[in-house]
């Protein structure tokens, strides 16, 4: 069998997808290498290139965690087959017990006090009322457990938990899984399509920020969703706008604070300008697009493939969105990247404002991939001409700035010599 045939057969086979991984999480190396020895103690013959080793085995705690994970995965998989009889309470109870067992193995203490409170509430008010009272708290507890030791659940269990959360619409847990990079890249397609179907715009933005290998189909779904959103989708995008609102107000507050240092005030001023540029004049759906343009993890080839499949209305929305950015950077040339805002002031959204380079690169991809289609849409010609005028103006300014920068550098060299 040739190498190509082996790869083709492995790709066509569903056995890897359906079966559980033997080593679903990074194994502990404590004490492993101390027992590893070469099989041949003496120096091997000169002609021997390989000397096997003996004594390698995974630690007992890792073996127990793997066994627990397989047992939990099998039980959860059977439960998920009939979601009509599987509710949020039972799912949370199963997951919490599993995470507590993991915590016991790695030394994370569970909250006994909380357990006693829930049991007392059940005795006084009944299980149904107790579920309503403590349901949100139980979900919050599970989120904290997943954040602490979720990586030890393993890839297969995390995938099943994700599907359970999506099926039961437990979006807080979905966000926790995505934010902590616990979702395997093979589930990106399922996750994106599910969030688009359920119109969870805020979580799609979280996926864009965290996922490093979105494929062309996922990028196309995201672009179509944000470029031509339905009325129902727009209502869920308000959460994203509110996040930008809070960040902009926080930046103004930091700038108004007279107690901060001069350096922090300078960073706050840069952040205010940058967030103002990203906020004013953009619709909620366009604010969601900020994350996609600003992401350094989006593959250019995949993005180009997705852009080439946009229809006329979607391209029109995309070009008008990019035109807004070009005009803003022309009007406010002092707006630029502010990398210190997140670390110094906690203004994390400054890292998700598209730069002029991001905008022009994206515009170039659209023109390259859809040139003939753009030529047929006469209503876009004026928009493209306006962008051309702005681009020419920015190019002229950049040439002048480069000339001034060169003169300044030569003057510095002259002063140094003198």
C-alpha cells in the first residue's frame, strides 16, 4: 500500500472519529523518564541506528483519569441520544460529579458548604424549587471547575460536553469551553453552524477570538451571518455592541482619572481615539466583523476562499463596511494600534480593532476574488471610486511621512557624528 493510499484510507475511515482516544490529554511526565532505560545496556554496534527503550508507562493517576473519562463519555453519549429525557439538571449533576472526581485526583478541593446548602434547601422546599434556586449557582460552580481542570477532561469528553451544552442551550458553559481552548478544531464546523442556527452572535465572536484554524466553510458561514443578518440575529448582536459601549466608557473614565500616571494617561488617550473610531458609526453586526478582520489567526487562503463565495448583497455590505474604515483612518490619522492598553488599563478590545493594514488587505482580497462580479454591480462603482480617492490620499500622506522620517533620521545621524 502506497503512502497516498494509506492517507486516503485513513481520511475515509470514520473509526478515528467514533472511537475514543487512548491518550486524550497531555500526560504527566513526573517519574516517567526516571524509569526509562535503553534495552541494550552496552554500546550498540556501529551499524545499529535504533536502540529501543524499556520501562516507559503512564502514571497511575493519568491511567485513572483516562479510565474515568472513557466511562463518563460512554454514559454521556448514551444520555445524549435521547435529549427529551435528559434535562439541564441531570446534565449539570453528571458533569459536576465528574469534575469533582477529577479535582480529587489532582488535589482541587470541592465546596462542601455549598453541597450542604443545596441539600437543606431540597429538604425544606423540595427538589424542584431547590433546582430553581440553586440552578444558576450549580452552573457557575461547574464553569469554575472546567476552568481549573477542564484540560484533564480530554478531547473526546470535551466534545460530548460541548454537544450537550449546545443541545440543552447552556451557553455560559459553551463560552467557558471555547474561552479555555477546550474545543477540538474538528468541532469548529459543528460549533459555528450551531451558533449561527441558534443566532448566538456573542458566542460567535468568542469563537473568532479563540479558534486558530477556522476553515473556509466556517468563515463563509460567519461572514454571511454578519454581513446580511436577520432581524432576530440583530437583536442578539446588541450584546456585542454593549461590550464595545462599556469598553469605550471605561477608556474615557481612565482618561478622566487625574490620579493615574502621565504614561497611563497617554495610553488612555490613544485608547479613547482607537475605541471611538471602532465604535462610532458602526452597526452591531459591523462591530462583530471587527473581530474577524483584526484576528491574526485567520488563515489568508481560507479567508480568500470564503470571500470568493459571497453573493452580490454580501459583497456590497462588506465593501461599505471597509469604506467606513478607510474614511475613518483618513479623517483620524492619529488612530493606530495601542498594544499597551490591555496590559496597563485592562482595555482588551483595543487588541480587536482592525488596523489600516488589515482593512486594505481585506479590500484587496475582495477585489482579487470578485473582480468580475464587482464590475457587474454598477451601484458599487461609486463606492469603489470613493475608496480609491481615500487610498490615494493616504498613499500620498505616507510618502510625505516617509520623507520627513528619513530627514529626521539623517539629522539624528549628523548630530551623533558631531
